C-alpha cells in the first residue's frame, strides 16, 4: 500500500530528530530514521533543515582563540582515524548478484541488503509471523517482521524502547492507525495489542528493539526463546 501523506506521518519528537542530526542515536535507530526519510519527503526536508540550523549556529557561535598548531594537530588526528565506522550501516559497494529487492523496500534497506548480500529468508515464528534478523549491537536488535493480514498480536509491553517502521500494509493499536511510512514508538510504560489490517496485504515492518518483548500472558513468555523475541 502506498500513500501521498506528508506531515501527518507518525514519527519521533523533535528532540529525537535533533539527536539524529547530532549523531547521538544508535545505529539501529539512525537506520530506522534514514528509511523513514527515504519514504517521507517531508521528514527528509525536516532533517535537512535541522542540519542547516545546526551549521549556522556553529558558524555564528563565539569561539575561543586557538592555540598555535591546533589545526595541524586536528588534521594529523583525522588522518590517523579509520573513517569507516565498523558499526555503521553503509551503502552498497558491489553490484547485487543474488538479492531480490521488493517494492516496499526504502533505498537504505535495499542498499544494506545488497551490500551484505543478504537474501530475504523469512524465519517462521508461528502464529502467522515471520522474521529476518539484520543487525545486533549489544541488546539492541534490528530486524524485519512480517505478519499475516488480520493477525491480532498478543497483549505485551517492552523492555526498553521499540521503534517500528511500517514498510507494507498496516495495523491499528486501539483507535490509532499506522500505515506505510509511519514510525510507531513504544517502551516499557505502554501495554498494547496491535491488530494487523485485514486488507489482503501482509504487514511488513522494520523494527529496532532495545530489550525484547514482555507478554502479559505467562504462557507466551515461556515461548519467547522459541519465538526469538
């Protein structure tokens, strides 16, 4: 499902966008916003504006007199640093050979899959849900999740924050609907039960999860090692 929405997209608050611009987000959360900006031109322009404002503030800020040889030492330090961070998701450097790209993939996700030569091998988790792990840093995981139309998720909360970007289809949490390009954010303070829209389309999401899911049903919690959540 595609749409032409702009400013009515669900996304994070301004302080998160500022943190993105300042480079203070985790790799997974930064990647989520990169993908949302690729879908939503308004968000892309908003991030560019924040970057511009930050640059102007730096240029107009009152500075201190630099010590002799300061810039020389800075350039020497830059040259000694590996400029490609090991934990950053990068654009592809090689031509795709075996990865099949889908219409719902935003450019950053397609680039990551091509770069890693990672095919779409969905792991069936049962209950109409399948998953593809993409990246893990510490406790934070980045993965794709696919749910069948009409699926009612079990009631649950989260350990830490979970950011979910809708790539295809959609779902509802109570009266709030989320469609392609929407970013749904939850944490340990929220208990919810998403209901996947039953319009014939699978719901595909890109998820950054800090600490996994906590079900209200104790039997479902016993199944977490099997489900991988």
